[in-house]
């Protein structure tokens, strides 16, 4: 989604200049007022007097975006997020070869009934990577089916011992390029790699 604007904002009894960021699942305010509003918590969303107005988490909010920009933000906030299954590209007939163990509920739900045990029948590989050994195993299996995209699913956030940078560096050195990424859950993220 990635919309961003520096605007005057009114949040409850506070007012000031903020940088408003509209991300996939939340609206973030930084600057003189700091807030995070999950899209699911935003109510009474409307454009009024050239402002984006809404109510969220017991606060009234007005962002002075101008009527045209405010209307586009209303449409973006109201648009439902695509499912993880859709973000991964697992359409109705798509199948994936799973490498590793799935302990994450969101990922388990997204891949439910879309897994095959033969890479020749798969449209992609999904590798759950918790450490260097998992990455080596994913690359070993992928070598048998090099045309398939490889989704690397791994922990995100601070303090992760083996995450995005290590995986991206290793896969790029092996001839892969990252082509897409998406959040999986609060704990995991995913990046798609192609040769």
C-alpha cells in the first residue's frame, strides 16, 4: 500500500504536524503525535471538510490531507487486505512443496490443502528457515526443481539470529534474486526468490 504524507493532524485533544504512513494493516503517525491505528480498528471513516476523519481506539482523528488525497486514503483503508494464501500465489489449483516444519498458525492456514509431496507437481516451494542448516536443505531440494520459485519463510524482528540479511546474502550468492515479499504473521515474514 505504502501511502505517505506530512500533514497537520488532530488526535483527541492533541494537534500537530505528523508523517502519516498507510501500511498494509495499519495507519502510523510519527512526529508531534505518535500513534498506530490497526486498519481493523478504524471506524466512521469519511472525508469531511478536506480532511480524512475517523474514530479508532477511543480517539477521534482528523488528517488534513485535502479532499482528493483523503478520498484515495479512504478507499485504500476500506479495501480488504489480500489473504496470505493469495499473497503467496496459491490460487485455487496451485500447489506447493513444503520444506521444513510449520508451527505458525497463519502459514498453516494459508497452505492448508495446497501441499504436494512431489516437486514435479508443485508451482512453488515454501521453505521454513530457522537457521543456516534449513537454508542449505532448502537449496539442496530446490536444485532438483530449479525453475520453481522459492518462498523463504523466516523469523522477523530485532534479535533474530538468522533472518533476512543472512538469507538474502546466501541466496543471491547462489544465483537467486528476491522478487516479492510479504508478512506472514507477527513473527514471520516471507520472501520469494527466483533463479
